[in-house]
């Protein structure tokens, strides 16, 4: 209970926690959090440790522990901080499909700017002001849709789950391109002719036809922007069935 209370206090009242303990000149809970975010953005979550953050701040690790008790708490504070900083579009007068598209875009931008966010567990979110502002904003996008409270929460989870999965796939593709130092288009230009020389089109007629059509249309085996747009449209189509069944299709427009 005491540990949970300290985490909540750090999320909601970091300055008050510092006043109780006393301040080291130039160091604060917020600065510790921002340093952790900068490390995660640049090098990924594996780079974030209490020792590494302390080194970046020019203090010994034991000093850092007097501001943030452990790495798990630091990650909670980092996540809540980026949630709090998210831009939030004005939604009330737009049709429900446009509102949910805006919510998806906000979360996609979040994960593109902070890829490490998608690697944190969703079952224990940071119970801070950033999360609550984000959650309140996103729930309001479902106003007038006719869904009950549990359906709204489930629909939002479904939507954001798609966005995070799509963003992880895109990030994996970018990482592979960086490691190989070639784009997807360059990869296919090199391997395509070799593959065609050994590939039996008569044994795989459907794969030949569909693969050729998709490759010509998308310019690669996987186009992350197309995959996102196509997938989001199908997610919204599915939610539309739920909303229409609840009688909220017209009211949510």
C-alpha cells in the first residue's frame, strides 16, 4: 500500500513529494522522467535503467532513487507524461467515424514518436493525470453511439489495440530496413528477379496472381500506410455494425 501511494503521489503531486524530501539543485522528478523518455525515444526501453538515467543526469544512482524508487515506477511516470503531452482534437460536432479516426490518428502519432509505448503492458496503466485526460477524451468520441459503458470501453480497447499492432509492425519494418541498409523497394528489386527464376507459377496460380497485383499496387510486399488505412476502415466497419445494432448510428453522426 505504501509503495502504491508513493507512485500515485509521484504521478499527481511530484512537486509536493520533492518539497517533503528537499531538492537537489537542478534535479527534479520531472527532469528524471524527461531524461528517461529521451533515452527510450533514442535507444528503446532496454536502454532505460536507473543507472543509465543517473549517468545522463550526472548523479550517482543512489541519488536517483530518492526521486523515483525503481525502474517500474519510472516507466509508469514516463508513460503518463507522454499521455499528458498528447495533442487532442476537438471532436463533439463530427460524425462518430471521423471522431474515432481522429482518436486512432492521435494514438498512431504517439507510438510513432515514442515507439517504446507499444512495448509496455496495457493491463496495468499508469493511474495518473495523463492517462485520465487521454481516457476521458477518447471515451467522449463515442458520445451518441448508443453503446453501454462496457461496450464503449471494449470498443476503445479494440481500436487502440489495432493502432498499436499496426505501429509495431511498421516500426519492425523500419528497423529491418535500417539493419539491412536498404528499403523494401530495393530489397524486392534485388530478390524479385531471382525469385521469379525459380518460382513455379503453375503450382501456385492464386499466389502468383494476387501477389503480382498487390506488389504492383503497393510497391512492396507490405505497405504500412496502406495496411493501416485498410485495417482501420475494417475496424470502423465492425464497430459500425455494433453501433447500428445499438441504434446509435444516426445519433452519433
